[in-house]
């Protein structure tokens, strides 16, 4: 065997490349700081503390006497005990369960030390970090980081700001696997056609065998735009493959239509159609997926817990009111919740758990994840302006932490 043949053979069995071409992406193992993240359902937060973990930061959520959600770092500076294990001994405070160090919810100031008496000299000299918190879409959002907080409206998908009456159905689930793999999976062109062909959500709907796509960047969003669609293919040397089955319906083609692939009989919602989205799948920092169907929009927020775990927040929004809104809720609770946010999304969870990259060997449809990785370098996620570092307000990435 000559040297050229040996070189070609070694390349064929090469396990692939690292992520050195995307240093900011590689550094974001535990997430991106200085963003708003959905942390919990608002209905689940009361006057007892609730612990959450975002970007490897432990945070405690609870409501004050006025019902406002407060967010504090879940660590007592005294000995590092979790404040979420404590109780509210005095109005609008939280007391550490160990020695009774008591902090004001609004600003984290140490206002009393039960075991040191009323004249404790350490009061006023210690404070716990607080985080901005807001309620929207039935969720509690927390701004995690050290930079100046900006309005949540600047980060929410634009159509959800001052949106018309709408119904929201959703699911929150802590899952194993890195948040970057979930974001890549959500925006990935290839897996949707093959992996999800067996999902109950697609039981009666035929999926293409493969597509040709390109990625467009518009503002802070990346759009996956379909150029060509192939329902079957003849693969040289192995045979023909198609997802066609007698019980599946092949969606009709619509010139210029970019909303989902749910078939020709579905009428587009006027509000969704008016958004004029270049592609039905889009992705933005810090890990927000938007899938626009004709009658609703599905969002997935991939919230980093730490390098090995992700909070999956799936939210389905239909822009309806009155009886139509009630019908959507019923349909969601009886079917969609289990078929889409359960089994369909569960297939993605299964694959992310199996993903072991880098190294990796990419192929043509991976243009979607390549452009996503490039988004991390040198661009502000909200304004599109150059930043100090890794594609977000301060250029900061989260690092592994136990606090």
C-alpha cells in the first residue's frame, strides 16, 4: 500500500475534529451568563423557598409578602449552607437553617443573626447576591449574571411582546445531557426526518427522506430555510428508501409557505402568517428554539443547569381567545402534552443522552449547527452589536461551580 492510499485510509477511520474552531462555544459548557432564563412555573413559587440551578449557579426563589418573586443566591456566606433549606422567620426574609442568619429578600442584606442576639455586629456587613426576577407566560424568569440587567422584553421572541390574547401549554423537565446538544438537536435538519418518523405525533403524516437547506441570519435569529424537498431516494448500491406508508398523508406543497409541514388543509393563523418568518425553524441565544406551525408556535428554552444537565422548558402558544382558547387547552391536556412534549420530545432526550462529541465528523445538513456555533463569537445576542467576548452582553461564560 502506497503512502497516498495509507493516508486516505487513515482519514476514513478518523474519529473527527474537536471544537477548537469555535472557542467561545467550547467554553460555554455550563451556559452563558447575563441572560434571562425561565426557571419555574410561576404557580409553583410561593412563600416557601424553591431551589433552582442555572448556569451552575444555585438560586433560591420565593415570594415576599406582596407576592413578588425574589431570587437570591442559594448559599449562606457563613458556612455555605443552602438558604432554600431554611424558613421565613420574619416577614420578607429567609433564615439559614444552621445558625439563623437572616437575609432580607429584596436586597439580600443580612438583617439579623438569631444565634448572636439583637446587637450582632456582623449585621449590615454581609449580603447574599440577588437576581432580577419577572413573571411572563406563566413562568418565572431570572436574570443570571453580574452585568446590568436589561428588560426581559428585549430577549423574549418578538411576537410574544405585546402579543394578542393567547393560550399557553407547556412542560418543564430536568434532563441529563449538555444544553448545547439540546439546542443543536432542536435546530438540526437531519434528525427530524429520520428519528421522529416513528413518533406518535407524526403517525399519520409522511416525512420527507431528505431536504436541501440553507441558513439565514435575520437580527438575532438564525433561520433554517428549506430549498428542496425529497420524499424518496435511490441510494447507490443499497436501494430505495422512503417514509411513505399507506396510512400516512403527504403534505401538499405551498409556494412560499414556510410554516411547518402539517398538510394542506390547515389554515394559517393570521397573526403567525403576518410574522413573515423566513423559515419555520429558528434559533437564538442563549438557547431559544422557535418552531412556527400554521396554528401555533412551539418554543423550547434550553436552560443550562450545569455541564451535564439541562432544564427543558417546552412552551406551545396559540394566539386565540374565548372558546378557541378553551378548546386549545383541552386539546393540549388530553393529547398534545403527551404526544408532543412527552413522547416526541422524549426521542430528542434519548439521543442527547447518547451524544458523545467532540470528536465528530460533520456532514452537509450540519450547516445548521455550524452557523449556530459561529453565532457565539463576537455578536451580541440581543442587539447584534460586537461584544467583549462570547456573543453575549459581557462576553461571560459560566464555569463549573457548586454554589
